[in-house]
């Protein structure tokens, strides 16, 4: 799976269930909420005042490494 800022949280978790724990470690504890599942990673980063590039780098590092 290619992870981009347009990837939805739901798609990410469906494809890589371990991402739920990683997102929680980043401070995104509501990743399984119905409305959060439709959010893109970019939207989640904006809501939580996070840098999207840092978030993507961290996710890719955890999930690919």
C-alpha cells in the first residue's frame, strides 16, 4: 500500500491493522471512530496540529521497517 496524505484512516487500518496502534502512539486515539475513518491523513494532521510530512515519514518507517 502506498501511503500518502490523501490516504484515509479507514483504508490504512483496513490494509494494515497495525497502523491503529501506531496512530494512537502519535496521538490519534480516535482512529476507529466512524467519522475518523473517512478522514485523510492530511485532515487528521491538521486537526491535531501535526506536520503531515513528519506523520507520513513516521508511518512509513513503522509500517515498512
